[in-house]
């Protein structure tokens, strides 16, 4: 297989192996920590989780990516990236340990969220540092393309594996705050392993080049803001890319709203114990992940036959029809099928949107447009959680939300059809 061959070539590079080890350990820890937060907020016996609490947790997990992402590069071009990986993971080790202690102490929720927010905010710098370091550990442009393709994929698989490990530990051990704290500590141990792994690389290996003159930090930050504004203006002139981003944002919103519904159904409607609910949620996540994988297989074939906007239109239309048909009964098996369908159509639309944006915007603006894309993608999910907090009852059965989401999907499909005709 080409992927296996490319990975074998890259693994011959010693420094690439070391950087990849840091990525795998760091993102596995992210998966453990995120599942631990979800388990504590939603499935702890001593907490009566509500859609509002889940919306708060989503904001903690996603907003740092959106708010800090465009500015991470400014600091990564000034700080030694190996030190960012070392100190970032050490700091996350300490903060995750504090989070575990706060869970055991049963402190007010706001204090717990401050600790969790600090961990996820640092994550933005670590992930950006890993990406920025890749050119320093490969020896040719062709291998850099391979590395940019395989490293993030390997990191996503590591995060999924970490989440699976956290689900398994949380289901096996007795329920309660102690179980949640133990899973968080497992994440802290993995963060520590990532920090130790970074020490296998020399401090100056990953850059940046200290000989390059840099503008003062305030001027660089101001230039970053003005660059984002220029990116918005450029996007307004590239209507194909702007329409694809708008459609993807709406579909991401729908996916987020239905995710909250599924969480509440697993917690209150379908199971009688927290451990059973968590196990069922793990199954739903796995089924949705299978839909994501199916999208990666189907999308190239579908785009070749339907075109990019045609495939996005089909994804939205498919969700508009199947989502209420499978979701309105609020039964376990149809909803799991819906999770697969939504994983398929959401990831299919995202793959297509990525391609449209890459091809429709000028190279000089591409980085800024993808920063804005990242903000929209995560903000849509958080906004959906906030809306669901108002519309979804404690047991998750909200026909109004399901119908509203179906109408948004249908409107998105109709708009894409109109754009395609023109």
C-alpha cells in the first residue's frame, strides 16, 4: 500500500521518528483527557448533567483552538519549538494533575472549567509547534509532502486510541469522581511521557532560525490581525470558496446540535446506569468514526462523478432526508445508524470544502483562509451546543431540534443546487 510505503520511508529518518513519537504521545493524551472531561461532565453519578453543562464543556474543548490558532505562529517563530513541546507538555502534566485534584475535591464548576480550559489552550501551541517543526526533520520537499499527509493522520489515530483507552478504563473501574480523576491522571502521565520524549531532540533542532531578524512583537501581532482582515476580503472575492465554507459551517452546526442530543439520550433515555451510558456513547462515537472513514473512501469517487458542489449537495440532501427519519423515533438502533450517516456526510462535505478552498484561493492567502476556516468550524460546534442547551430537554428527546436541523440541511442542499446551476 502507498501509505505503508511512504511511512516506511519517513521512519528511516531519526529526527522524524522522534518528532512523531512526541506527536503520538501528546495526542493520545489529548484523547484521554477529552474523554475524561466528557465523562465527568455528562456521566458522573454525582452530577446531573444538562445540555447547558455540555455546552460549557464544548466551549472549553474547542474555543481555545479558534481564539488562539491564528496567533500561535507568531510565538512559534520566536520561541524554540523543542522547548514549546517540552514546556507545553510539562505544563499540561501539572494542569491535568490539578484538574484531577479538583474533581476529587468537588470544587465549583467554574474552577474546574478554568483548569480544563488552560490545558486545552496550551494544546493549540503544541499542535502548531509539531506542524511547524516538520520541515526541520525531513530532507526533501517530496518527503515533506508525505510527512504533512501522514503525521496529522497518525496523530488523529493516536487521539482516537487514547479516547478508546479512556472509555475502556472508565467503563471497567467503579463509577464516581475517583474514576474520573484516575482517567485524567492517565492523561497527565501521557503528557509527561510526551515531554520526556521531546528531550531526545537537541534544543535547536526544530528551529526557528535565531539569525533571522524579527519585527517587534506588538507589530507582528497587529500584522496578524490585519492579515486576517485581508484574508476575509480575499474570501469575499472568491465566492466559490466562501459558499463552500458557509455550507460547511451550517453542516457542522447541525452535527454539533445532534451530538448534544445523542449525549443526552445516552445519559438519560437509553440506559439506567452511568457506565452503560458511557459504553453506549463510546459505541456511537465508533460508529460515527466509521462514517468518517467511509467518507474518505467514497468522496473521491463521488466528486469525480458529481463534482465538488454536487457531492456537497448530495451530502446535505441525504442528511435532510435520513436525519429526521432515523432520529425522530429516538430509538437506539436508528440513532446509531444516523450517527454513521452524519459522520459520512459531514466528513464528505469537509473533504470537499478543503479541496475547494485549496484550489479557489490564492496561495498567498491560503494560510489565513484556513485559520478563518478553523475558527468557523469550531465556533459552529460551540454555537450548536449553546442552541441545543436551550432546545433540548434533559432526556434528549427534542423533535423541534431534529426538525430544525433537517430544515437547515435542506436549505443548505437547495442553496448548493442553486449555486451549481448558476
